[in-house]
């Protein structure tokens, strides 16, 4: 089984490398362009300040890794990975210590890299999973002060890269900070399948009434953010030694959720397998749709340019001929010069007219991307296989419209041929995954 999954990951990486330049040509960015064969799964911990993220990490690893306290103890991201020799690497040098899959973090600039730390620890759990602790989310006093780097972008990038995302909520502040709302609504959209919401510190409740009020507040806050009929499952957990009862409240359900949480952590390799497959499916299908839409726009614009330039050329030649024959004596040098000037002026005005009309045509095509998508994929939609297509299209729709509206587009002479190559390679990757299941 493990060898088959390694073969799948190797095949996926070859496909990413093969079509990387093609993706750049179509202004498409792979979510996970590097897949390390046999790589270690990653888990990201998010949450409010003092929600217990670092304490949870310490509990999983046996303690002594992360600093904990009531006040904020860390303002950056910490990647905790396995190694025989324990060490801490901070700043830009930390990227060099991480696997190649993390290279995309370089794009977030020096301010972010100054707040990146890698801790190498010789703990048994880290042989099968890498843990990422994040800075606590907290509102500033003025409400307008931002971090010096793109915090939301980093969270989104890590959420797409990691195989599980745990969002911890503190009973004292159950999801009420502005950054928490932003992360839920923007950064975690589309990765809900790997998200787990943990209501932490449940052993601190003094009564069932206290727990019910807090749980209801959490559900109300999530309902305002997620805008879905169904709320995600909220796991009620606590870190540290397992206890049976405290303060007159039964902890049996909390203990059951703790066991489910630990099962998810120890089942990380399977989570990585599913995540790599899901992202490869999304990436290759998204690129195929992007190619189809951009190819369509390029063909339309090329045909439009040719028609407009031909029309302007005919008008310019007609103006030159009229000037040469009707306005001045035929055969004179002045008539010839006037005809040339008339043709040049006509072509120049025609060129600017073509650019203006093409600009308007590009905006029209960008505004009609939904109709173009429905027309290009009408056969798939008709037979009822459109769920994945529509989901992939919704994820790239706005960016595709922006590409058609603004980016330089070249005529793809072999666009459809290359798209069929991509679809064929993607089918092989998915077949390899099915063999490894």
C-alpha cells in the first residue's frame, strides 16, 4: 500500500513538473506545485490568543516544545518537525530547513520570514506528522492596525498545503475576534473538508449550564461567518491528562472527542493521501478549464483582430486610391505622396480603432464567462457530470475573467492538443491513486 501511494505521489509530481510552464502561460497557479514522494503529513493549528494551541501541541508531543502562558508568547509561525538532532532555526534560514513543498512561503516577503521558526525535535509522533503552530488572533486596540505581512495569505497558503487544519476556540473568547471572522470567511473557504473546529479547555466548565451558553455562542458566531445551512462538527476537547469529572460536570463526551481527535492525528498519512489527490484533482481540472476559456477568448479576439484590420486596410487603400485618382492629377509625384499619406493615416487610425474595439471586446468576453463556460461544457452538463466542473469553475471564475480582461493573450495554435495531453496525464494520476487505495 505504501509503495503504491509513493508511486502515486511520484506520478503526481511528474505531472506538476510537466505542465508547470503551461500553467504559467495561462496565468494559472497550482495550489501545490511540489509533491514530495513519501513526504510527512502536516497539520496546522489556528485559533484566538490563549485558545490553547501551544498547550495542545505540547500535549501531543509530550511537553517542553512550545512556550505557553496567558499573555501572547509567540508572534510568528512555528513548524515543528522530526530530526535526530534537536535545533531551532529562525528567520530566512528556516525556509532552507523545510521540505521543498514549503518554498512558496518565500513569496510572502522578509517581514514574514523574520517571524518563521523551525523546531527540530526527536519525538515519536513527529516521525509521522509535522505540526505548525500559528500566532494567536487578537483584535488591536484601534481596530485598524494590521500585521506587517500578509497574515491572511500565509494562513490560506498553509491551509492549502497542510493535510488537516484545527481551529481552536477558547471558552472565554469563542470566535469573536475580527481576525477569526476573516480567517473563517476568506482563508478557509474551499478547504472545509480538512477543517476541524475544536472548542478547547472544556474541563474548565463549572457546570453544564456554563458549557451550554458557551457552545451556543460558538454556534451563533460560526453561523454568522459560514453562511451555510449546516454547521461543522464542533469537537469539545481539552489537553492534558484525561479526567472523568470535574466541578460536577460529566467529561465522558469530552473524553470521546479527545479520542477522536487523537485518531485523526495518528491517521495523518491517510489524510495526506486524500489531500494530495483532492488538490491534484482541483489543480488539473482547474487548469483544463482555464485553458478552454482562454483558448476560446484568444480565438475570438484573433478572428476579431483579423476582420477589423482587413476592414481598415480596405478602407485605407480605398481612401488612397480616391486621393490619387480624384483629387490630384494621376501620375504626379504629389498625387503619389498624398496617396501614401492617406493610406498611412488610414492604417494608423484603423490600428487605434482596432485596439479600442478589441479592448471593449475583451471586457465583453470577460463579462460573459459564465455563458461561455456553459456553452463549452454543455455536453458534460447535459449528462449530469457537472458537479466537479461547476465547483472547479466557481473557484477560478473571477481570476479567469480578470485574465481575459487584462492579461496578454497569445493565439494557442496547439491549445486544444495540449489540453488533451493534460487531461490524459491527469487521468493517469487518478488511476494510480485508485490503485493505491
